[in-house]
């Protein structure tokens, strides 16, 4: 009798332990019909015990069906115990990730199983967060590698010109405009002749902006193959096209939080300009081959040596994109309008060339500087650097031998003096002083007529048909002041 009481108490304790367990415990037959369920099972799945009993495992496990159940039961009979992860469905239809251990039981000639299921929602949440963090770390690592590789190339290239050098009124005027626009988020369109230093101005805008702690990413639009423009700007996913062997982030994504500099923006194909416009308007894009929309925060600086307004009128450039870029236009003056800066630039390039070619002791004579200042510089600052470097290479002594092309303003000077004399009017030749005086008076007349308005429609620059920055430089050089 005492033995039976003890056995009954043991069974009662076992039932109590099962009922109070935090884990879900289900007892079912070989067909998956639930015969017993503890309180935790009812709490997790939202059923009463009476409602759970009679349901099948397939009713609460969306990944189980008759076919998979047959395979499962066959394996359970063989192994006696199986552990796996699955999902169980609540009465309301939500899914709970579960860690399941099922044990095979034979009783009175029949086959049963008891399943112990533990809710692993928190663990899965942590794993998912870790997975997202790992993906983000990998993305940032890839971005950092590309950024470092890119910046290494940029430093090598951009430092060839060094910092902005010069004291001329024309340069100081453009730097004042840079100082005004740099702290804003406005898009900037930098125009000017090839080699005039548009990229240095873009770097200066970025350096003085609130984004200076992030990268300035440059794209030379003239050097990108037509079929790779979209990938270059927006990136691509693996397999997007032949040769896309891995995911690659584009320049917009690389410049997120920083500044994107589109050099030679007028070379972008017309069919891609609409996609570029979308990024500027909405800040969103998709990588090539991906449907996932990415969002970026990029400040844009564009540069061109073309007349984009003419390109718009001739249908080669989108008008809406032009006005999106043309928020704050900056025109970089050519070197021939900065002749005061030529000695400073020449000395700077001389030091760079000496270091590059491993020579020293080279000096610029007064005659060298006069010849440099009298030259028209169609290739601007880039041409000046090349001329100085070439002089360092060919000069055998400390005296520089500067060789300048025999051209003026890009046009060959005719040497057929005798043949041309008969076509020239026989009038008095004006002296250079008289020509300069005429220029001074002509500019002054234009200023008085426009009430000293220089920029914009109806301004003196428009009247004289010269860039406003050029006119500003000449006004300062001539010492003209409004009375």
C-alpha cells in the first residue's frame, strides 16, 4: 500500500513538473495527433488544453505535412531521439521559432512521442541582429577598402597641382564665392576652360563645407565607357551582367554623407541623365541588377568646359538637370586673366618638378617670368605645369630653358608680311598705352551705362561680351572705383 502511494506521489510530481515547465511539452501518437499538452503549450499557442488535444502537429507546424511526417516518424523510430529547429504557429497565425527535441516512446504495444519545445525568439532576434551587424560591417569594410583605394589614386592625382595658389583679383573673387557657397548644401556647377583648376575649386568647396570630415568622391564622366555609366554611378550586384563577379558599390553610395564631384558632367549620355536627376531629386537609386532601393545623402559639385546652356538648346543635355546643377554657378578664370599668379605658380611647379625628377638648384630668371606672362596659355595651369617640368628635364645647368609654342590665343601668327601688307589699311598704329587707355575707358563707359551692374542680364559683362569674373579682374587691375 505504501509502495502504491509513493508511486502515485511520484507520478503526481512528474505531472506537476510537466505542467509547470517553461518549455512547451506535447505528447502525441504516431500520426501526430496531440494527446496531452502542458500549460506552457497552451500559453504559447493561444489554445486551451481541450482545444489543443485532438489537433495534429501539422496544425501547429506550417513546415510539416503528411509526406514530411512519414519521413520524420521513420527516422524517429530509428534514432529514438531527434533535435531540430522549426516554427510553430499560434492560434492568431503568428510564428514562433522553436528549438525542438522529440523522444520516441513505446507503451502497451503502441508508438508515441513526447516533444520538448523551447521558444528561441530572443535568440533568433540576437542572431538576426548579429547577422545584420555582420552584413553592415562587411559593407562598411568593402566601402572602406574601395574608399581607401580610391582616395589613394585621388591623392596622387590631385596633389600634382597642389593647393590653390595665387593672389590675383580674379582668383580672390572666385575664392570669395567659394566661401559663400561652401557651408550650404547647394549644388555647384563649376565652369571654365580645360586645365584652369576646376577640380581644385571643387576640393576647396568640399574642404570648407560641413561634409569635410567625409570623402569627396570624383567621377571623370569623360572616361567612363558608355555601357558602364550606370554601374559606375550606382553600383551592381553579382551576376548583373557579364563580368560582374561580385557585388560592387557605386560612386553615389561611396559618397554618402560626403560630396560627389562629377567632372566633365556634359559628357553623361542623355538617356542616363534622367536617372541622375532622380537621385538628385529623391536621393534614391537601385544597383544594377537589384530591386532594392537605396537612399543616400550626397552634395553634388559638377564641372564642365562646355557651354551646357547651348547643349540644352540643341537637345544634348536635359534642361531640368541643367537647372538642378546650376543652383550656384562658378566660373574659374583662365590663366591669361591671372597673369599676376604666374610667377607664384611657376615657382611652385618648379619645386614639384625638381622633387619628381630628382634635381635641385634650378631658378626662374626674370626673362623666364616675362616670357611666361606674355604667353596666352590655352592649356591654362595644366599647360604651365607641363612647360615647367619639361624645362627642368631639358635644362642641363641651373638656368631654365623654357620652350613655349609659337602661338597666340591658340591661333597661328601669319609670317607672310609682304603678301599681307597690301590688304591692311594705311592708318596710324596705336601704341600699347593707347590701347590700354581705350580698354579702360570702354569698360568705364559700360559700367556707367549699367550703373555698375556687373553680373546678370543687362550687366556690364553681358554688354562687353566677357565673363563677369574676367570683368571683375580687369576692374581691379585697372583700379576703377565707383564714384
